[in-house]
């Protein structure tokens, strides 16, 4: 095991995460990609790209607002325009930005009246910086943008092109410190799953399970619990990708996906359980789900392709879907870093015909799904891994090689009930012979007394 799991505090007697190095190496990767492209500059509104370039962050409430933006000009340092007093805070506490932290604001997702001219203000800020550097005639890569801002940039004479691919390429290979943070983020989910495993029992609702996980992660120091999928019982197939207030029942399957952020670095981490007991159909589905996943993991190594790995995934038609688009995300791989949707992507929908090469220090998740033959239960498992020189190291360590049974164990007069059993008791008998014989015996005794 090559990766280390450090404590999450900084100390003077051990180098753990070197945040200066993290900031420097991330910016260097983005700068190299920009220099190797035909772009004059890169403009980012995506919070994760802004963090990658500037090592700044404001509240997670801002993720969907597109209010802050950063410009990386060719041959220069990034400039950040941030929300109100956040810009002043960065000036005081982010010395690596120097005087390049400024107040700025876009349209607040269109809630500011168009007459106020916010899109034009954004465009003029960017145009001035490009003009000063002789870059105004060069293409400007933009990751995501509101239409009014896009139109204002174009009206200002700026050629806008796609900047998402540049940032995806910059972020696809993780630095030493990024890998450490991803490993630490997964270790926190290990602990959250352990607490959830101990808490689950009949009557606990899916939303209660979400609360257990979120509370555990925030107590550990999570920056952001992006989501907890909690799916149980008949909701397991087809997969709804959300949670409800459904209560767990004996014999239920229950699977979860935990997505959270530690210092910006994410997890995507599925586990499946059964409550009290599991049907043979669920046990079989879990084994098949695990087998597909392990076959995929075994193929991961530098030089292999996403097509090589994806080829072992079952076709959509094998588990009840008409085509790969309908089945997308059930047999899947995806990069994980400052977001959970990064390169490389593994899917029969796109990877067979458009493969990407796997490289050392990529970090991605592989996830599989299999529906049970009973028509309503299903298994879902996911592992997050780091590509090493010769293969992969798994950083999601909560046990998943076999289906785990959670909840109260039940004891009968004859001893503990089996944990592999049907949830309907009448289905757990070999037949009715003993019942019939008992009735006959009782009947004979009654007739003898008469």
C-alpha cells in the first residue's frame, strides 16, 4: 500500500498536505495546457476551475450562481473577480494572489435587471485585461457561461470558444497533494459508512440515513456534503438517484452513494446492504455486481484504455435496458477530483468507439449495478482508485467484497434466523408437510376424545 493516510491537521513535525505546493502545481498544469493550446486566455465561471487556478473558495451556496470569475491570460498569473467583500478577504488572507483579487459580479443568474448592464461590465473587465497583454485577437476559452455574458463578450469583439476541455486536461492527472486529499476524503466516508451500518434497522427512513452520514462527515470536518443517495426496498430497481422518506423494512436491500468534499476534493462511493437478512436473489445480484467491478479494476493500469475496461461491463440489454443511453451511469467510470465529473469517463455509450488512455496518477471511480431476479431489489457498488505504476490502489476501504447484513439479528426458538432468507416468512419453509402432519395429529387427538 503506497498511499499514506495522514491526520487532517497541519503539524510541524511531519509533512502532510503541502498546500503551497498544491497551489503551485495546479496552476502550473493549467498554464502548461494553455501554452500548448491556441487560446490567448481562459475565463472560468465554474467554482471548481476557479479554485484550481486561484486556490480560493467561498460558500457552497455560490456553486450554482455563476457570480464570480477568473481569467488566466497566456504568460501571466490568474486574475479573480469575486463576490463583494470576499475579494477584500482574499486580499488579506490569500497572499499568492497579490493585487489580482478584485470585486466583480455577473448577473446573479439573471436576477439582476438587464438594464443594469452587468454582462457588459464583465465583458469590459475581460477586454481590458486582454488588450493590455495584446491578447484581444486571440480566442478566449470559457468553461461555462450565462447567455447574456456570452453575447456581451462577443459584442466586445472577443472570440469565445470552448474552454472546458483545456481545464479537464489540466485536472486529469492528480498531483501528490491532490491524491492525499482524495485519500483523506475517502477515509472520512469509511467512518461515515461504519456509523450508518451500526444505525440501520427497520423503521429508520432513507432521509434518516442521509442525516446520519451528513452529520458524521460534518463532525469530521467535511467542507461540503454534496449529496447522499439513499435507496431502499422496491425503489432499488430502477435506480432513482435520490432519497425519500421511505422506512427500511426487514429483508430490504439498501444502497447509498456518498459525495462529499474535503478541502475541495470529492468522493463518489457506493455501498449496498441488506436489512436483517437478504434474499438469495439479492445475494446473487450482489455477487454479479461485484464480479463486474473486480474484472474492471483488474484491467486498470497505465497504457490501458477506457475501452479495455469498459468492455467487461455488461451491455444495456443484458440488464433490462433498450440501449446504452438509457442505462448510462449504471455501469460507469468517471474521474474524481475537485468535482465528481472529470476525465476519464468509462461507459459503453462513449468509450468503446472513443477510448482514452489511462495514465499514472489518474483518480477515478468505477461503479456497477445489477438488478435481482425478483424484479425489485438490486445491488450497487463503487470503488474509487488511484492509478499506480503497475495497476491501481483502492482508496474506498469500507468492506464490500460480500453483501453486508445490517440491523437487528433475529432469534427464534430453534436459534438465530439465517441472514440469507426471504423477507416473506412463508417462503422460507421446505414445504407444507410438517404443517399438514401437525394438523392431522391434532385432529386425531380431538376425534379420539369424542
